[in-house]
């Protein structure tokens, strides 16, 4: 299995067969049928939909599936194992027509179907190609309404491409060529005449099909449009109605597009009709729809699901990738996890279109998957061996993030000790070549909407809608404002990046990258300082020291810490230690220490880290990092809290490897605090056991769960 698909074996493994091989009926990379007992029944063939946010590997899975079934190349011809097509619904050619194409005779769906049929018609090993006479006639009818004012050359070019859909059968190439020439001559002649043009083009197409091919199947396909609603049993009338409804737009066009989808499925079914075809064709046709949330994707998915719900299933395997997990077409669709579909899928279609889909969310990679992926690319030694754990903590198992970091460390293994250094260094591609721009920029290009990157870079520092609106008012253009914040929040949620408690940008990995971009955005970090100062002012307003909202105080201190001012955070933790319940105090400590830490740049513009990290120096009480306690406070507690804050701050930073010496100091300081807090001693002791181990394993630090012997420590700890 491809190394980029670690954690996705349930979909494409060969032995035992993953879900896609069980649907298609062929082993990946081999012209070999799966065990008939594992083959999914034709009446229980779901439309498989892979969902997830950006970077979760949806495209990687579809490309791996395509590679697994594309077959072998002989000379200059590709001989596929089964009819196969891959369509990127986000491709610009599917989003808008060419300049000379009228919108009334073009749609993303019609263009998508043409490209799917072209690919599905390529030669299949031992079985030849598939022809699409039904779809061809429908597409001619649709395109003809845009040819009235076209020159003959454009008509020949567009018509010739559509007619090629009916030339895939071996042994008829010359005949098909003469037939296509006759059709083009008749259509061009009709364009220069006075007769109704669309009707003339359709008549020429149907006549040429009938004259050119006398076989039963060709005759049958030429009559297929007799059943079009209100056609009265007349195929030409049916095609004219299809053309008119397509040109009308709106629901009428959707109805016409559904018939075009039905034509594609019917032509594929025809290729599998008869004993001879069954013997030659081992696998089911496979259609891969990438980015199916946009362009022709929703309409294609909707049409296919409606066909399945109506019982006209066919045996075409559709696998689609959809960004986010709440698309209207899939509302109410059954969902299974990757683990659920590894060996069997307890799925049965219902009566609604959505019930004919099977949604499988692509979850993040596990720590073990990350270790295997990185280990398969690089040999790490010494401190570098902790890189996979740190990479998993930083990315949260995001496949794109893990893969791009693995590429970078493969080229620069010495940089494995600093993830911040890798992210600010030039990005590296799969072949080890350096790209223009830093790695964090390359990752953001794939993880967030490009048209809102600037706004997200600023709003990444916000905690909620209110603070995001404050930032938008002070730091973003006037036409964005609170409404723009709400719109962006809804868009992120729809794409699988919802806000999280305490953070406007909910995903920690994306938020870290955006904050890194914010810090590097200007020389002198001017924008970085302006953003955090705006939030400090926002959380300072109307905040009295005695009765102010403690959450507002914590957030203000968080941003002061991000600017390097630790005095307020240390004082708050010191003064609240004796009075707050221990759970709330530890939650506050973790929240404050989650503040981003960016020291000064080195000569190359990278953040310094490792031995020069001041947080480690303070935590380890090194000479030069000490500061006297303020007058009138418990000096011992003050210094202990100061060292503890800096230790947690360093160990919580996803951009640096955890320092084992700092872990030891963390344990020591927490154990010392146990003696100073009788009621919360058990919780502090447990944190002293858990946190160093969690930090070294690359896991986030969290307040330990309640235990039975911790009777004196049951605060709500609400953060």
C-alpha cells in the first residue's frame, strides 16, 4: 500500500480486500477478481463519499485508487483493468465555459459528463473500450443550441469531440470515422440553412447513428430518448425537449442533466450486457469525483443518488471526496468509520436519495501511523528520534501536515530538532526539491481558503466571535466587519474547520500556522504586536481587578504572554494558587502557557529555538534568567510559579521538541507545590506524574481527571 495512505488501509488494502476492491470486484494493481464472497452485491452498491477538512488525504486516496486500477501501459496506449475515470470538480475548466461557449448550451455537469465518458471509453485490457451513443446524442442536443452563430470550424471541433464518444469499439474505427464526418457535414450544413437548427442537428445525429450502425444495440440506443417525458415515443422529439429544458436553466436544466447522467449509466450498463461481456470484463466501472462539493459535483452526486433511490442502480462504482461533512446532498446519509468498513459494511439502501450514499469520514493519522510514515522516509538519530511524536502533536495527525514535514526532514534531518525551523525554512516537494516560500505558507495554501488567508491570519489570535469582531474592527478593512467575521466562521464550519471553545480558528495546527504567518508578516513583527495589543485592550475594558470576569483576565494575560510580558501571568498564578481550587488553577496554567512563543529572528529570518530558548533557561533557573520577586509577596512561591509557568510554556509549544531536563524540572516544581496545597495535593501529584510523560510522548498537557481519593478537589475548572 502507498506510504501516503497510512491509516487508510480499510479502503484500498488487497489482502484482506478493502472496501473499494470489494465494490469494484478487482484487486488493486492486478487484473484479478476478488473472492466472490467478498464482492458487494449489485443491489447493495453504495455511492461511497469520503469526507473531511482540507488536508485529510481525500485527494491522495482517490489518486491511489486511480493508480491501483489504471492498468498497464503498452507502447503509447494505456490498457486499463476496468473502465475508470477521475474528475476534479474544482478544475477551472469545469467551473466556467470557454469564451466562445454560450452559457445556455454549457454547464459544469455537461462538461463533466463529457470528460468522464472520454476517460471511461479508454481501452480496457482484454475487453476493448466502451462507447456512449446515448450520452453522445444527448450532449449533441445540448451543445447544438449554442452553434447557431458559430463558425464551421468551432462546430467541427466541438461536435467532433462529442462524436468520439461513440468510436471506442474495436474494428469499427474507419467506419466510425466516415460516420462522424457525415454527421459533421450535415450539422454544418444545417447551421447555414434556414431550418430549425437544433432539430436539424439532432436529426442528422440520429440518422447517422442509424445508417452507420445496423447492430441491435446501436439501434436500441438511438431509440432510447423515446421514453423522455412528453416525447410521445419519438426519440428526436425527446432530444429536442432535453435541449429546450437544458437551455431554460433552473429546475428544467437539472431534469435534463439527470437524464444525461442516466444516459452515461445506461451506456456503461450496455457494455456489461451479455455473457461475452461478463466474461471479458472482470471489474465494475469506477468513477472518482474529487472535490465533489463544488462545480458539477453536487449535481452529479444528487443525480446518481436519485437514480439509485429509484432503483436504476446500474453497477457503476462512484467514489466521491467532499470537503466538510454537512453537504445538503448528504443530509441524513448513513455514516461508517474506517474501522467499520475494514472487513464489512453493514449498509443497506433506503428509499431516500441520501440513504443510497455511504459516508466515511477520513480521520487524522494516529501517532503510530505518523511514526511509520516518517520512519519510512528518514533515518533519525539522537534527539531527532522524538521528531515523529512532535510532528503528530503539531499536526494533530493531519496527513498533509505530517507528509510535508516528513519531506522536509528527509532533506534536512539535522532540522528535526526544531519544527519551527522546518516550517520557516523553504518548503520541500516529494522529490526533495526546495520550493519558493516557507513550508508554513505552502501548508496554508492547501489548508485554508486562499481568498481569506489575510483575514484568517489576523483572526487566528481571536478566542470567539466577540474578540474576532474586535480584531476585524481594528485590523481589517472596513468592508469586512462583524458580518464578514460571521460569514467566514460559517464557511470554515462548513469546510470542517469549526470554531472551538476558546478559539475562533478551532484547529490547533491551522491556528499555529496562521499565527506563525502573522508573526513573520512584517519586519519588526509590527502586525503581530498590533493584533495582540488590540486583544489586550479588548479584554482590559471594563475589567475591574476585584469583580472582573476571570475568563477575560485569563485571556488578557494570554496575549500579554504572547508579547513576552510574563509578569502579569506569574502574579495571577501566584496570587490565585492558595484560593482557587486546584483543577481551575491547573486549567488556567495550561491556558496561559498555550500562548504562542516567538523569539527574535536569526540572521536568515528563522525563529531561534533549542538551546537559546529563554523559557527553558527560566524553568531550569539558569544564571542570567533569574529575577527578584516583587516586594511584599511570598518569594519562594513566586519563583516556583515562575519556573513552573515557563516549563509548561516550553513543553506545550508545538514548534519545539520537549526538553527532558525541563520535564524533570516540571515534575519537581509540581511535587513541591503539593506540600503547599493540602486539598489539591493529590491532583498536583498526579499532574507531576502525567505531564512529563505526556510531553515527551508528544501529547498535549491536560489537567488529570478526577479520582476517588481526590475528595477535596472538585471545582468545575471551567475554561
